[in-house]
């Protein structure tokens, strides 16, 4: 009986020391390694510090900064009108009546200068004939010298004024503005020269 009780007491200790099969031992050996590998893998992929999913806060602008003031609109300016080309007192259009009035005015002036230059030429011829016959003077103009001995001198001295009258009439309707403004110069020059020559002949003694 003592032997049977000793066997019962020793049997649990033997059961704990019985070696396990090879497959079970291999599984038990590999299980810690796999657990450590899984832990290492998860540790590699997991971040070291927790990342917040909230957006980063932007720096706040200082409340003391003031926006620049908008530039004020400039007042509209009006370009000055060149007075040399446009006159506010005169209209830009010219009527037919104004053209007729201007033409009539110029024509009357031209006719007056024709009479004045022809009269001055006649005075020059009379004074020349008087100086030649009364005081024995001589005609110095080579173009009038052949006519100085007779009355044909009155007709010869009219050639110059007639030529100046023709030139003045052409200048009156010229395409050049400066000619249209100075059309009276040739007739006036003929009148002045004839009067000067006549006064010189009268003063001859």
C-alpha cells in the first residue's frame, strides 16, 4: 500500500517532465518569434508620435496693419484748342453768299488798283514829255526811249501796269495761300513806281 501511494505521488511529477512532441515544440518555439516579428513590423509602420488630422493653424495677421488708401480719381482735363488753326468766333463752314461777297470785294479792289496804276503811268508819261520838251531832258529808260519823242509814249507806259494787273488777278485765285493774301502787291508796286518817276520829272529843272 505504501508502494501504491508513492507511485501516485510521483506520477504528476513524471507527467510534467514528459517531453513534448517535436511538432508541438517547433510551433511553440516559432510562436514567440512570429509575435516579435509582427510587433517589429507594426512598430516600423506606426509613427513615433501621434499625428493630428486637424489643419495647421495659419499665422494671424496683425490687426494694427492698415490697408493703403485707394488713389483718388483725377479730374478730367480738357486739351486746349490750338488758336492758330481753329477760331471760336468764326464758323468752320463758309456759305455761298460769303464767298460771293469776298469775291466782289476783291474784284472792286483790283479794279481800283487798275485805275490807280494806269493813272499813275499816265502821269509819268505826261511829266516825261513835259521835261523833254520844256527843259531838254533825256529819257533814260531804254525800253521807253524810242517812244519818248512823240505821243505814243502814253500808250507805251501802260504796258507795265497792264502786266501787273494780270499778275495780280492770277495771284488772287492761286492755290497758294500766300499768293492769295498778297495779290495786291504787284499793282501797288506799279502805282508807287509810276508816281515816283512822275514826281521826279516834275521836279526836274
